[in-house]
C-alpha cells in the first residue's frame, strides 16, 4: 500500500503510514486511495475518504493525459504554485492559470470565469483543475454542454459557500472524466494534492 517514489520525502512516507493506520478499512480502490491519502496528508481531514468521488476510469484517463503532456489549466495561481514543482520533475506539462489570462473581467463575470472561458477556447481537451472558483466550474460545465467538447479530465473541488454546491452538482451531471469533492470542502491545496498524486502515479507507471 505504501507509495514509494523518489518524489516522496521520508517525512511524507511516515505521514502516509500514520494515515493508513488511522483510516483502516475503506471502500476505495488502490489508486483512489492513493489520491485520497495525499489529499488527507495536505489537509489533515479524514472526511475526504468519503467526500472524494471518481467517475469510471477517471484516474487512468488522467494518468494517460499527463503522460501525453496535456496542458493543465488551473483556476487560480495557488493551484499552479502547488503543482509546478512536481510537474517540472515529471512530464513538464504546460500550466495555464485562468485568472492570469484575464486582466479584466467580462461584464457580469469574475476574472477567473472570464479567463477560464478563454482557456476553454484554446485548450478544450485540457486537464481542468478548479480548486477555488465555483463560477469558473459553472462556466466550464456550461461550455461543455453547449459545445460538446470534453476536457481530458476535470478536477472540481472549489471550496466555500456561494455557488459551490451548485457547481459540483452541475459537474456531476456531465458525462466527462472527473474527480470531485462533494459538499462545501475543497480548495487549492486539495486540487494540487489530486494533481500531484496523479503525477506520481503516472511517473511510477511510466515505461
């Protein structure tokens, strides 16, 4: 069960051992648990064992997309900063941050939402990682419904109180590979942890 890799610090391995002991029995698959364990490590919140939801084959699809150097689109800079080090050590995927693409917001939209819409026009098949902005996740879901162009994977884990539950419900109803967190919890650290876990799985399974 241990996730051995040159990418893991010994303290991380020790933390994983503690998490394994405290989690005990669970209903996740081996790969799902490796992602959940890294999220727990970044948050110290064991509730993510039950909050994380995976669409069929989403992990394998995400691994293959990372290996193919598919661009990673994050909603905010914090997510980018949380993954850039590991991305550079593995597959060196392009990382594009939605809020950095939009110096000014379109009328009635946030900057992150505006930038996300621009990213979708350029990278419809990218890996989308939403950890902070539910409006960006809503906009992405609406574009997918309208244009039928599916991203390789959506990680939908915005945190908060306004539009968060609605955005996650909208994502759950779309037929697209996805990893999401139900409820109000989530955040940039959770989003980064999921991508980093996928990067390690991809690297360790890279021929």
